[in-house]
C-alpha cells in the first residue's frame, strides 16, 4: 500500500521510512497544537524521570565515547582512510571546517555564548562559591567550555566517523542503519534497518527543531531590541515561516551551491563580529582570561566528565548538562551524516583530530571573547546583564552588545548571523533526512527536501507554542535517550569492523563469522591442551 502511495505521489523514497517518519511527525503536531498543556506536562514528567534515574547514563556514555575516539585515533587504526587507500579529501581543510561549524553548533553558540557564562557567574553551581566572585567567573567559563567543547563534538564525531567508514570503505548506504550491518547483516535493508532510520529521522527533526526554536526566540529578541517588534508567539511563528522559506530555497540548490556558500559566508560574518567585540571590548582581559580558561578547562575536565551531582539534591544538571547532552545526541544522526558526507578521503586520525579539536578551538575563542567580555561588563556594573539573562536568556547577546560602541550595528550583524545559522542548520538537515528516507540509487527530489525543511519549521513552531524554552528542553531530554543507546552500538560495530579491516577480512566475512579464524584456532588449541593435561593428570 505504501509503495502504491509513493508511486501516486511521485516520490523517490523508502516507503517504510518516509511515511512512518512523516506520519509520526504529523501526529505529534496534530496532538500538540490542541493539547499543548497536556503534551508539555507529559514531557515534563518524562524528563524528570529520565534525569533522576538515568542522568548518570548520559554522563558515562558521552565521556566514555570521548576516550574511545581518542584511543582510536592514536591506535594502529588511525591510518585507515574513509574510502579507498588512495583516496584524498574532497574539500580543503578550511572549507571542511566552515561546513562543520555552520551545520553543527553555530546557532547554539550565538544563543549561549553570553547567556551561559553569565548565568553560572551569577548563580554558581558549586557549593561554597560566592556569586560574582573570581572563582565564580573561572567556574562559569570552565562549565561553558565543558558543555560546548570536546564532549559536544564527541557526540557528533562518533556517528560521523562510523557512517563515513561504512559508506566510503565498504560502499554501504549513507544511513544510520548501515552502522548495524556487522551485527544485522542483510537485515539492515529490511524492517529492522527501517526502524533504526525512522528513529534517526525523528531525532533529527526534533533536534533541529529545538535549535530552530532557540534561534527564533533569540531572533525575536534581537528584532525587539532593534525595531521594537513585539515578542510573541505569532511573531515567532512568522519568523519560522520566513526562515524556513529561505532554507527551502537553499536546500533546493544542494550541498555545494547552497550549504557550502552559506557556511563560508557565515563564518566570515561570525569572525567579523568576534573581531569587533575583541577590538572594542576589554582586549587584554579577554586574552589573559582565554589562556587561563583553557588551563582551567583541561584541569577540571577529568572531574567534570564524570560528575553526576551524587551528593546534591538539585535540578541544575538536568537543566544544563543533561539537556545539552540529550539535545546534541538527538540530532547527532543528522550532523554525523552531514560530517560524513563532507569527510571522504580523510584518515581516521585526521577525522577525529579535525572534528574534535578544530571546532573546540573555535568554541574556546567564542566563549573567551563573548563570555569573558560579558563577565567583565557585569563585574563593572555597566548594565544589569545577569538580571536580564535570568529573565530571558534569548536577549543575552543583544543586552551585552548595548554596553559596546556601535551597538545597533553589531546587533544587526548578529541578527543576520543568526538567520544564516538558522538557515544552514535547516537546509543541511533537510539534505540528510532526504538521504535517510530514500535509496542510494534513487535521485534526490527538490520537493522532498523542501518537505522536510517545512516539517522542521512546523515542529519548531509547535514546540514554541506548547511552552517555549521549557518545552524545547523537556522534549529533547526525553527523546535523546534512545539515541544514547544507538551511539553505544555504533562504537561496538565500528570497532569490530576496524579490527576485521586491519587484518584484511572483508565485511561479508565479518558478518558471516568467518573473520578472525586465528581466534577460533587459538580457542580450539587451548581446548586440546586442556584435554591433554586432564589425561596426564588422570594417569
């Protein structure tokens, strides 16, 4: 029946994946609009349960995957290429980095670059630290880098590396289900694989919708600052509609003409804004603080990586760390596939080093300039920045810019950057979802990519109307849990495949259990030796 519907609509898709994903997304929107309070309360209760009972699981998995990736890059497997042995990267390092950043956490940095450090500076999470103190400032920067540094990019790098390896090294479809081929074999091309891809599509839809929702809140605040545009649900829905239309136009142009050019433009604009704040802000204070923050981050990283608030009965970690991890995990399939798409030809060592450390270095610079400048503004009492951020985090960057010269110009530039980050997140996600919902031998249809861009906008608008920032946080924290398990399976499948690859076995031999015959032989030899020993003992 689904295949007949596909032919009637003229789609190029895997019916079980496309229609199931679209149907669940449509059902959510249909129920959330009339029953917004009930939906918000339900996800709030589910989030509370997940945070209370499984918060430690999120922390353990993400930190363990970071150790796994670093070990993989340093091991003998680090020289294996994502493709044939003689393949080389499709994009230059600079172009690769700009696309990584724009599709990854550009929108998030714009939202939290000022809001998070100021929030922790005014309300320290650690016992015995006085708000507004030097220690509070140091801890605020350390926590911000912990949330947006190596751990965040670990969540993106894990699926990206696995997908790129199986797609380019073993010619499997660029879908999440392909990662389970060493475990499921040919069944990944049937209902089992479709179920995995449906989960990946839904995670991408809701994860990106959360980012779009945050971007819309911030954009509305910026327009309110600049032009007095009211902050309301109606305005936010209109903004989502406008930006989704821009994203649809970009996604129609494809990866090279649309996403790449927008990514490059946005990096230029973001660096321009950074340079402006560095030049007119407390330059020496920023430079000193940035160096110190790197040291504080590296010093505190082992402790923070496994910190679970065991001896405190607070809600802080659920609101911050668990939300970030769940949010990042939920849209890791999308970012992972996108990173894989642009990473063919790189070695595993190059991939891990680039994806983990290059964006993290930029994150250090971003928070060093915006976060430290904001803390300096608050310490000097120029404006009541912490109070404004406490009331509405989406106004953080615009309230901060009011303390600098040319505030209106800088705010206008920030609005443009947010719009482009908004657009690149949506259009690259639409490209990825289209890849997940069709076979490799089917052409990519523009109307299908536009459909998925519209679906993201629809879900973002629904979440905002159902409760704003709280609804965004609750839905993502709940839905991130299934993907946490997927990340574990990805690591296991990748390691098994790499072991077989390094020893010269094919993927078919691995799936059929014919890889590692030396292990089997060793076990048989040991059994024979044990039998001989028992015989000798009896005599």
